[in-house]
């Protein structure tokens, strides 16, 4: 009997073991000792980061009958995800304690969601991609509903669960069509070979399967018209969970699309690129227009996410290294930006109060000037104002569109960005020009958390001014 090579999957094994350890420790510790749950979570993420560096040999590694792949794309995006997860835990730890979450359950489910992301990132088989997606999604449903006394959170979890189950069913249905059309293949490389061999045979099945797969995939990105869950889930989720959904999940979702569309269905790109182009334009339009009317910050950021994912989809439309690497750069820097924004909101939420309405930020520059500066830089970066990183990220997507001959689409994207700048600048206006309605009490944050927030914010400016190293790294992850 031949045993699979477990070296490439060591970080995932370590995380699974640590989740079990975390649950066991939580079951046998007193309430006053629950701080150990946070410590174990941080140790898990640090350990996974270190192991990921250890198992990276610079070459593509396959295991579990070639269903699990560890290539440069997987290694790089996993490292980003572990790092951002560590930062997110630092931001939300005080919030989780204040809101009296069951910390053992919360951090265990959070790590399960990260484990699902890792499986999605390294899957080289359509069914394994689906399994990773379900592990990731089910953990998020549980996180949203974990605050049992919050009716809005329970309602959001139910909406997300029902719509997510529908999208998963649609995706699985599409996979079954591709399976039948290619002669029974689920491995991504085998699907490409089968399409080349059979050429135009089973085109009807392939077309049906592609439509269903794209519909299931864009639901996870939150593109119009599959966006219904995004604003409701953002608004109804506790801020700690909104931080996770609004930042960490985006990298795994984009790699998920790369695996599916570039890794398995690249031959069908004339069809799926047109679909993505239409959905991206709709997302840019409706996301930015509807966000203007929002007074809830989380809901506004939900519609903002829809428009940003429209930009991400435009990068896929180019179907070349320049466009896909620009997409990866965009989603990495967007996650970093969203982390800083949500991090401040969690720190401004103390006790039973949750900083989620626009009026809560009125006069913030007078009461908490440092936090006002952080939110201002986050808003300017999301609006794409130079020299912040959001400007360069959008510029690279637009440059890829222009080089691919899609000049009218690039012009449309610029116009939508200008419209979107209104609601971002409105947040800054409220902080700096309105009188405070109430004095916000800031949750006590340790020196490490405050330092990480300042570094996080500084990176928005530093990477915006000197983006070449990060951009080059993203290009290497895509091209190798």
C-alpha cells in the first residue's frame, strides 16, 4: 500500500490538530482562564505560517492522487491568509470578550473557516474545491449565528445559509455537467485535456455546465445579481464576524476562481469572460449607486464590496498574466485595507454599543483623532485616491483592460469609481466637519494591537508609493 506524501499538507494537519486541542482545552478550563483560547489560536496561525514556509520547496508538489496541489500560487496566498488572520484575531479579541461570545467555540469555528480556505486554495480537483468551499461556508454560517441573543445575526445566518446552499447546489450541478461532457473527469488538468481531445463534441453540455458553475462562483464573490446576501450579512453579523467576512475570505474566493476558470475551464474563456464582464459592470453600477443611500456603515461597506468585486471580475476578463496578477494584487491590498477599517470599528465598539451607523462617527476627529486618521486613509484608499494603495490596485486593473483592447470598459470603471468616491468621502466629512453626537468609549487595546493597526495603516501608504515589490510577487505567483 502506498501512503500519500503528507509534507505538502502539514500546515493543514497542524491546524486540524490544534482545533481539536482548542476544543478540548476549552471544555476543561474555567471561565477565568478562557484567555488561553486566544493564545492557542494565535499559536496555531503562527505555527501554520512557519510550516507553510518549511514545506515550500519552490516546486509544484502534488499529493492525495494529485487532488491537492502546493504550487507558488497556493503557498503565497496561504501565507497572506495566515498573516491577515493573525491580524484579524488581534483586532477582534477584545470585541469577542466584551460581547461574551463562547471564545472556545468562536475561535475553533474561525480556524475551521481558515482551514476551508486552505483546502480551496490548494484543491486541484473539482470535488475537492467543492469540499473546501463547504467547509469554509458552513463555518461562516456558524460564526454569524454564534451570538444567539442577536436576532439580526440569526436572521442573517439563515439568509446566508439558504442562499449559500442554493449556490452550492447550482455549482455542484454545473460540475456534474462538466463531468459528463468530458467523459468522467474531475481533475482540472484532465478536464483541459479532454476538452482538447473532444474539441466541439458535447458543446451543449459544456455550455450548460459553464453557466451553472459561473453562477455558483460569482455568488461567493457577491457579484450582481447574486449579491443579495452581502449587505444583509454584513449588517446583521457582529462586527467581529463582519471583519472576517469582509477581509479574509476574499483572497481564497479569488484563488477559487483562478483554479476553476483558469485551471480547469480556460478553453471556454470566450464564453465565461463575456459572462463575467456583464456581471462586473452590473456590480460596479449597482454597488456604487446603492451604497450612496446607506446610513449603516457595515451595509455601506457591503455594497462597496460588491463594487470592488466587480473590479476583481474585470481582471479575470482579460484572461492573461497581467490581468490575473493585477486581480491578485487588488484582492490582497483590499483585504489589508478592509482589515484596518473593520479593526477601528471593532475598537470603537465597547460593551453593548456597536459602532455601525454613520452618525456614530460624527466628530470622531475631535474625540479620537488617531482613529479618525486611520478611517480617513482607509476610505481614501477604497475610493482609489493617490498615493494610497487602492489607487495603484485600480490602475493596474484598468491598465490590463486597456492593453486587452477593452477601453470602453476601462472608461466605465473609472466613471463608477468617481461615483463611488462620494460615499467614501462622506464618511470623512462626517468625522471632520460634524459635531459629535456622543463620545465614543474605545475598547482597551493592548500595545501589540495598536502597533499592528498603525503598521497596517502605514502599509496602505507605503505600498501605494512603492508597489513594485508586492506587484512583482503577485505576478510571480501567477506566472510560475
